[in-house]
């Protein structure tokens, strides 16, 4: 070893006694301005205000309330139709149909996926079914639904369930199949088998994908419902929010059409950001399974 | 620091005799006899271990040591009940192992062995709750005691993703030990840790053994780790895994590292694993 000889420098060794050890964590001063700018809700609100102003300006510039009503007209129509009770009853009917169908869809998807993961042929069956039905827009099934079930809750449910089941099964199955081998062995090591194993290990481990599936299922079902309502029109139970949009177009009540569309958007956003975001924050984010 | 060198006794002179021949041994906890393990790839059937036999007695720390490809992890998974031998059998206290079970708790190398949706405390409680081996009202205090033993009391309500790798492995060890398994199976539990943390974990494991004298089968590919952690080393040869030697090493711990007899044993095992070319290169100790 000539490495020691090759090193020309000769430096003394040193050891330091370490004192003052409590400087590791110090509070940060954050200014009020950067606190506001860092607030996502605030930034989103700014974007919304800009959009609203743009809308108002466009309506004023076009000056054609029949084609493009102003934001203030739309809000007035929204308030009027809320106060006279038409909009709330339409929304309630849509929501009832949606809740029934969505619940059915989630249950069917859960049953299909559990069947798929517990048998070997099940994965093939489910993969083939989702490959067939997932690309099919659920509104395309409306004519068939009318033929089979007539015009009513059954048809509507058939269409909406169809929109939930495939996308949710696909996402959930993907989640189950990607549960790590280690976690599987951990579960089996504790003597868990069958449904106990699925419930205590597979479902929580696949929960991020299950939640994504439920979110996608919700978005798809809301779309399918409004679309189907536009086609079905009013059933024997009365019309939903889609019908509200449709009937106001017929009577050229354009502000009410916009008001109806606004409600469709608001409901979608509220469910997505309040319900699903809350579930996410309390589960997968808290567990560090999703950022 | 620790007193596991005391029990060296008969082991200080490596015995050439088979354990079965010694009259004063208690009944074995684990009896692996003639176990051949195979796994299938897309094109072929690979023999991972061939007719491997060894016994584990109460409170022994048996290390399965070998290079990669000697089937040591496969062997441990077979003891855990995940892989069925194609030949031979594995007996746990006289009963044949046929499936996984909580009396053979396993600690894995991977950090994701903790359930991410449960806190440290819930993770430790989980197998106790599911197996029904302990009265319900004792489970919480048992879990806290186990967490305390691995020095994680401060983090008992933290979720796994907030912990460092070493802390996660400690939780996994606490979770396994709280179950008081007949035998603790450890599959390279420290291999993913940095060198400094690994060293600390090894001595903590030995301190835990001093307290409870659990029976353990520990898989590693590090000769040094095997000598320090184990009381007896089963040296496996690669492709397929066969038992090359069984060596007693109970007298060694961290304090003896670098000592003459430690280095001699290290060299001896090295020669067993890598054969003549290694012994020519590095001086023969046998």
C-alpha cells in the first residue's frame, strides 16, 4: 500500500465537544400574505371570480339573453325556481334515483370483484366483462332499457347501475391484484383465511383503488343519470334535473337551462370535494397510502 | 452489556457429532428433516433446497446462512407454511407444518410488512385480536409492553408511513414477539437498513433475547451478522441449498468482533461457503 506515502498532505486530527444541541427545529415566520396565497381555497375562489366576471362581460357584449343569459339572470332564475319548488323537487327525484342505483352498482361491483379474487377463473370472467362493457357509454343502453323495462325507475336504474359497475370493478380488481406479496403473507401468517382475510387484509390494502373506483363510479353515474333523464323525459314519477333542463329549453327559458346546468355542476363538485375528499383525508391520506 | 455468552457451555467446542446422538437434549421445537423444495419458473422446475435437515431447540438462535441462491428464504417460508416441501417434512413440536399459522410469527425484510391503515399500537394488537390466543382485556397492555420493549412508546399512536425503516422493523419485531410464538422466523429483517441502524438493531435483538429467551430462526447472507446474532449457524451451499455445516457461535457478540477467534470463525465459514479458492487466497485456519 503506497497510498499513505502518496498522500503529500499531513493534517492534524481534531475532535469537537458538541454543545448547544437544541437548535435543530426553529419556528418559521410566515407572513399573512403568503398564508393567503398558500391557501388553495383562496386561489380557487379567485379563479371562480374571474370566470364569473368573464361570463358577465360576455353576456353584456353579446346582448342576447335568449342564447346567453348573464350570470345575474341565471342566479335570479336559480333562486326563482328554487323558491317555487320546481328545482328542489327535480333535484330530489334525481338524487333518489341516483342513490338507489349507485348503491346497487357498488354492491354488484363488490360482489363481482370478491368472486373474481377468490377464484382463478373469476379474474378472467371479470376482466373480459369489463373489457366488453367499460367502453360502452351507458347512455347508449337507454333505448335497450326502454325496450326491456319501459319508461320508469327500473330503466333508469339499469342504465345507471351499468355505468357504475364496470368502472368500479375494474379499479377495485386492479387494487386487489396489486396488494403486495408481503402484506398477503403477513395476513396468512396470522392464520386469516377466506372472507376474514379479504375483509381484514385485502380490502383495506386495496382501499385507495376501491375509493378511486367509487369516485369514478359516482362521476360516471351522475353523467349517465342526467343524460338518461334528458332522453327519458318525465316518467310516471315526474322528471329529474335532466328533465328540468330539457323542458326549459322547450319553453325557451334559457336562464333556467343555465340554472339547471349550474346545479348539475354544483352537485357534482360538492359530492366530489366534500364527501369523497373527506373520506380520502380520513383514510388513505392519513395512512400515507396516497399523497 | 448482555449476558448471552454465559450459555455457551457445551457449544464452545464445535461438535462433530449429530445432535440426535447427544443424550441430554430437550425435545426440539422445530425439526426439519430431509426437506427438498422446488419452485417453478415459466420454463423449468428449480430445486431451491435439497434434503435439508436441522433441528432447533428451545431458546436457540439458529441462523440459516448462505449466499444468494441457496434457498434460505424459501426454506424459511416453508417453515412458515407458505411453501410445501416436495420431499421430507417439517415438524413443529411434533406436529407437521401444513399451513401458515400465528405460532410461527414471521418478520420480513420489506418495510411494507406493517399494515399502513393501522397505527403502531393497532399493528401490534392485530395478530393478537385475530388469532384469539389471548384474553381480549389483556391485549392492549400486552401490545404496549411489547412496544415499550423495542423503545417505541413515544410513537405508539403513529402511522407506519411516518416511521423510519429501522422503527418499522422494530414494530414488526414487537408485533411478532407479543404473540409469544413457538418460534420466531426472521427473513433478513435488517438487510434493508443502513449499516449503523443494522448494528443497533442486532444488539437490541440480543438484548430482547436476554430478557425473554425466545426461539428464533434467522436468515441472513452476512457471515458477521450470523456470528453475532446466532447461537448456532446452519451453513447452506448454493444451487441447490444443502447443509454444509452446523456451527456453534454462542460465545460471540459485538464485544468479540475483530477478536482473533471471531476472525478465525469468520474465515472458517467463509471457506465453507466459497471453498478452496478462497482458502488459498486468504490463509487456511482449519
